[in-house]
C-alpha cells in the first residue's frame, strides 16, 4: 500500500510540493477551505477543512489515517503540520511550541531579543488602546504588522503618530489572533536568504534580491545572488544556527527575509520553516543545480537528508517574476519580447480558459523563471520589465 501524506492546502503556490511528493511515490491528500483551488487537481484526493484550523486538519489526518504530513506554503499550514506531527508522532517537524516562536511575529521578536539576533527592535500588543498610547512617545518612522499574516498583508509604514493610529487599527482588524507588533523602520534593500540546515549547521544557502509589485510589501520579483551577500552571510548563518539550535529545529529549510542597510548590515525581518510561495525553488534549483524541492519534501516526511550538498554556489543570475497585469479583465494570452524571452528557462501559466484579473495586487496569470549570464543586462530588463511583456485581453 502507498504511503499516504497530507498537505494542508492546494493553492497554486503548493503545486510544486504536491507534484514532487507524487514523483516520490506518495499518495497525496490535500485539504483547505477552497475546493476549487488549482492545486487539488494535482493531488490524489481532496478533503475540505480550513488549513489554519489545526484541530480540523488533525481530524482529517485521523480520518484518513495518514502516514506523514508535509506543510503547504503558508505559516498557518506549517503550524497545523507541526501540531499534527506532534499529536500523531509522525516526525519530520519540530514541536508546535517551537514552530510558533518562528511563525508568530510577536513570539519571534521575543526569541530574537533573547538570542540577540540582528533584527529590528519591536514591541507586541494584544490591546489596541495600549498600542495607541505607546506610539505617542515612540521614535518614528515605524512599521505596524499583524502577528500572523504573510505576503505583506496588513502591514503599514507610519511616519507620524497621525499615520500610526489607522495603521494600528488596520493591523488589529486583519490579524486573526488580534495581536500586532510595532517595529522600528529600517531603511534599505529587501532580500531573501534560503538556508538548508543539517545537524544544526547551515549546509548550503541561496540568496536573492526582492522587488515589490503593486503592493509595497508583497514580493513580485526576485533575482539572485543577493547584492552584498558576501558582507551579510556571516551574520545570517550565525543567526540561523542560533535559532536552529535553540528551538531544536529539524533538518531542512530555514528561510529568512532581511533588509540590508547602507552599511551592509542585514536586519532579519522574519525566519520561516515552510517553503516560500510563487514557486520559489525553481530559480533556486536552476542556480545551484540541486533539487531543493525533493529535499524540502523529504525533510518534512522525516526522511534522511544527510546527503544534501555542502557549499553550493549560485551559477548565473536567476530569478522569477510574477506577471502583474496592468488592468482588470480576462487575459487570454501573454507575449514576451525577444530580449526577455531568450532568458526565460521555464514558466507556468493559467490561461487555458482565460484568466480573470479582479485584484491587480494579487491576481497574476503566471510566473516566469529567468537565467541571465550578465547582471547588468538582467537589471536593465527587470527595471523596465513591463516594457517586455504584453497582455492580450478578451
């Protein structure tokens, strides 16, 4: 009988995980509260349940008598996966308590202060009145964030007390747990640091620059290697290993987003254990010539990954771009100018029956993956990316 695994969701972000698990010979059950999510068409079976509800997902695991659990690309999904693994003794995950200390922003800030990590100082609040009182004497500018959401949701920059008040109200409104953090603003550039940890040590890493699309806090394009990574890597590895050893983290992925200031110091904004969305591993695998997807899935299923390569080097200039439509409507085709198309090594599109764009910030009809041999050429195209892409509407 095939080994049954549960993946708590089936969005388009999760398709690489689902496909890899199938390739490895597992019977894949997906869940989630969106029955029409495209990822479910890749799994063997779908069961309705909200992946952010750890009790509901645990019941699915029990009912289906799963053998293993593998997280989807979401903080709530990773927490549910850790809870299931702990309750059913499935392995492959750290404790639910440890997972919370990474995936809840206020708990991570407490951990960061304890370990003296390079991260912006912040204060957590569970009461709106306390937060509104605190910002009367804080040094501006600040960042106001819900503790439990990803992809930039509910985050606001505030330069004055007048701006802070609506930012606080918005963050409390968006947060499921009704908890927020207020963080010192760090001016700099945005980056990611994707580390693979074995026996508490960073075995290899992949880095990139992050660029935002319509939303100031939602990444739409990434390109690696990260600018200035040589100056930042020592701190990033050290902080990653501090967290790994403190929390008893299992072998596998440690993904950090950080801001690099003008002096070249990295300020870690968050560290997560789940795979990033938007098919993040594709350029990573291209640049390092290593199947990160296979290792990511294997770690969460409790398999041995001690053979993960050490000291991988990024080759070329690789990345991904989420196609941002310029107007609402139904897109039936996308064309690329030759200057860009020759550097695209792969793509994924959702155009079979047309793709409807309602929200310019969140709805994009596909993702392209590129590999350049020259950094200046890459940056020129990325800085003018809209000029190289044409959307054809119905």
